[in-house]
């Protein structure tokens, strides 16, 4: 797709989503977007552009926070597919060993504060892992799967679950103080109230795998975003509409 065609497409998407872009939200800390080819690279050093069906070793962050996702080992790299879902691009994770990592940074260490994780995905097996940041299996954790969300500190855990779904979905995971809520396509799936666990740690985050237990994601990821606050109802609706118009 030419740069002029990309510009027209972005303008059209912005119109469809009411002029909204994730960068309009000051709390945006990370945004991986499978459509923007200038952020997609075969290598983790961002020197070889990725084209259709190439392996993906670098997926740069669009938030301005430089929370880039990388993979240096060729066998563990996912694949960028130009026409993945309804003719739109996606990053295909094979459910076996594909994963990307994001270096630890204060912008994605949410501590005990509120935060939101958001995704546009098309899962093949809907119980595999999308995002994880923790120190070991029994300690601080913030683990998101396509059918559950587990947050804890080793001594206690909150886990929200729902029925698996292999359709095209937006997923949002919101912690607002001590309240945890999961949304699929902007509809509440589960909610719970408990401790505001401290999920800060020095480990890298992983996209599409939990290191201690496997759980590799099997399917397409079109977008993955992090915010350092609990998005309100209007912001969630805007983000859902934007992700749906852009990726599905």
C-alpha cells in the first residue's frame, strides 16, 4: 500500500471512529498496531522491513514511549500477514513457541495504580495468553489470556474468567482502584473487587506467552495497547469503535 493510500485509509478510519485516535488519551503508554508497516521489522534491530508473510522480529510502539516488542530468535518470531482478517493485516502467533518481549520500563510498571490493557485479536484457540508481566509463577503477576485475567502478589490472587470465544474481538482489562473488570467488545464479561496488587517488577513483559507455563497464543493480534489509568466509559467506547473499524 502506498503512503498516499495509507494516509487516506487513516483519514477514513478516523472519520469512522469519530475522529478518535488512541494517542488522544494522555494515559497511553504502549501501542502496537499491525496496520502501520513502518513499525514492522523482520529483525529486532529495526533494519529490515517486514513484508507479507515475513517473520516479525520488531514491532515498534506508536505511543511515543518506545515500548517496542522484539524477538531475536528466528524460530520464535511470529509472522506478519498483510491480509489476515477481512483483508486487514495481523500478526500471526502459532500457538507453539512464538512470542515477543517488551523491555521493563516505568511506563508499563503500573504498581498499585489503575491501568487498562486493550487488544484487537482473532483467536484460533481462545484460552491462550496475550500479555504477561511478573516475577516467577508464584510472585507478582499480571497475566492476560483470551479467557481469563489473573492478578496477584503470590499470597493472594484475583482471577476473572469467561467463556472462550474465537471470533474477532476487542478485549479490555481495567483495574480501577481495587475493582477489576473485563470487557469483550465493550460488554462486561466479569468483575471483581479486592486488593490493588503491586504488579511492578523488573522483568520484561511478554506478548502472547506466559514464560512459566507455556500458554502460547494461537491466532492473530491486530493491536495491543497499555494505559496507566482506568479508561472511563466514553474512552472505552471510543477505543472499541476505533479498534473495530480499523482492524475488523
